[in-house]
């Protein structure tokens, strides 16, 4: 028989059957996915493809980042011919962890690390709450970053202090040292003599404030008095 299973909806299939008139029973001749897709494989996470990402972006932009079951159904209808390839949870994770425009994937700052460590000591592994304090960071990112920080903390293990406290102290000292050792880039100092402020000199920014103030004061003196303006 050439007939194949036909999908009516996500969970409803029409298949050819053999009718047993004596018992009034129907015996399916085919099972969904028998000749096309193995149902068990649908439960295995598959790598997201670029056309799926593109379709998901359009759907979320049009409908908003909510009702992920409906979003998954719409995605499956558009790119998978109605087959339940993607679930709502998968779409949600893909959006927030990879596609969301506000997602920040750059280097972690000292301020972010300190926030993660201090809040974890305060409220425990409530990653969603901690992530809400860091703009552009996801729950999964925060959890992975904490694990990375804990590996560093183990190298600072001390019998007298908590490793997290030691790492917090180290991060604070490092941030303080960077701020104290900050120097104006040499290329900027080299350009200072070319600026038209009287207070400028070859040392760079030393007299910048005074020079600008003096220049501004002179400009005020050169302005004609308002009494010189009159209408005829």
C-alpha cells in the first residue's frame, strides 16, 4: 500500500487501517514516523540550524517572548512541516541564551564577578534572581560564571578564611590597584601641546582645568556688552 501517515495537527495523525468487520476493530497498517522520522529521535536535542534561528527571531519579534508552546508550534509549522521537532522549552532557552538582542556575551567585569559572589553568599544558588541584577546576562551564564569563579577560589583556599571571601578580597584589591595605576595614554599626552589652551604644557593634563577656565574667562571679557546692542 502506498498510503503514508498524514499529520492533521501536532498530536493527531491519520493512518491507513485494516478493518476487522467481525469484531469491528481497526488495525493501523502504519505508525507515524515509521518510514520518515523515528519518534524517539525527536526527544533528542538537535543542533539548531540557521534557518530555525531566523524563523524563531521573526516569530518572537512579531508575538513577543511569551507563550513558548505556541511559539514552538508556529516554528514547527513554518520550518518542519508541522512535525514536533522543537518544544517550547527549547525555543525559550534558544532565545534567551543565544538570540535575544539584549544578550551580553562579552568579558566579565570585576563588578559583575563581585555581584555574583556576594549575592550567592546571601541568597544561595538562585541564579535567576542574581541574573536579574546583571544587565544582558542570563541565568545560565551566571551559573557557569560562578562555577568558573569557584575553581579560582579553590586555589586561594585558606584554613582561616572562606575561599569565596578570599576571592572577593582579591578582586577588590585588583580593582583598586588598577584605578591607582591608571595613566593617561602617551598618545594623548603627546597631542596636548597642540591644543589652544593657555594652561596647557608639555606635561599633559596637569594644567588642563586651569587653562580651560582661563580661556573661558578671556572669552567672556572679549564679548561686547549687551548695552552696545540697540535697535534703530
